[in-house]
């Protein structure tokens, strides 16, 4: 991009990126950041899975219902906490990190990382997974009491998996384009879906899902006018934009 062709928004983004990168601690390593997150996640999943025994098919229903609950939770957290400053503990830090950093670092026109150092502005800190794990524990206890231990373990397996899927999908939305991402179902849908969300003019209103756009379809906060299957498998199609 030639300097003389930059508009004010381009200049603002370039300046913010430069300042943000200068403030990153010298010890930060994007690969280590990601390794810690997924190591914690997979170790937790292994522990949970090891505690399941004599699994019955009927118990797997909790996976489906938990998946939907997590999808709605993700949508609500994004819409009402990450884009609206709240007063409960930690909420303002989440808002600041998301709106005042992430949304200033990426725009609809410039969604890509320059390198692993930029991963810091997209991935949650590793301790966030621990917090979400503790948030799942009451559900484990309740479901174990109401049904059995397998149902409780399946519940936290699903919540942890959805957290890791969220991180993975969000990364895929900001990584450089390639043949696999362009043609991988769900991923190509989310790349277009999330890029539209990074439009500063509409970011508080549309496309809040980062895993699968189910809640966006359900609550009519999508920028598309399609049915559920159309939303899930839309890919880069712009034909159905509202």
C-alpha cells in the first residue's frame, strides 16, 4: 500500500499496530502462548475422559445441549461483555482488550497477522481457560447429582472443547489466506462472518459468534438473510447479505 494512498483509518490502524507491538514484552513468544493454552486444554480433556466409564448412548445427549448452551453463552459474552463495558470484576478488562485493542488492531480490510507476535492480541491469556474451567464446575456438580458422573464429565469435556474451538476458529479468522482455509467448511464461513464483524460501523450489532453462527441466526444478529444450514455452510458467499 503506497503511503500517499492511505486514508485516515488506514493511518490510524498502522499507528495503533506499531504502538501495540512496541509495548509487547520482549519475552513474549506467540508459539509458547498457544502451546500453553492447548497443553492445558488437552491435559484437562485427557483427565476428564479418563474418568468416564460404562458410557451409555443416552448420556451423550448432554453433549448436544451443552454445545448449544456454549454457543449462546459465547454470543452473549461477545455482545454484552466484550462490546459493552460492565462493572462486574474483570469485565472492563475484557472490554478493553477486545474493543480498545483487538478491534483497533484489525479492521475489515486488514484482518491478517504479520507474525506470531501479533497472536497476543487475538488469543486469550492462558489463565482465561482456567477461569472458564472453574465456571464449568458448578454445572459438573449439578449434573452429576441430577444424573450421574458420566453426564457431569461429558458436560465439562464439551465446555472445554468449545473454548479450544473458539480459540482455533478465531485464529483461523486472522491468519493469512490459503487454499485449505478457503475451502474448509465452517472455517471459510467464519472467516467471512468475522471479517464483517470487524466493520467498525456495525461491530456492536452483528456476527457475534466465533465458533458456529448458530446464535447469530437464532437471535437475528447475523448480516445474512439465510436459514441455519445456509449460515453454517455459507463460506465466502456475499449473495445473501442483508
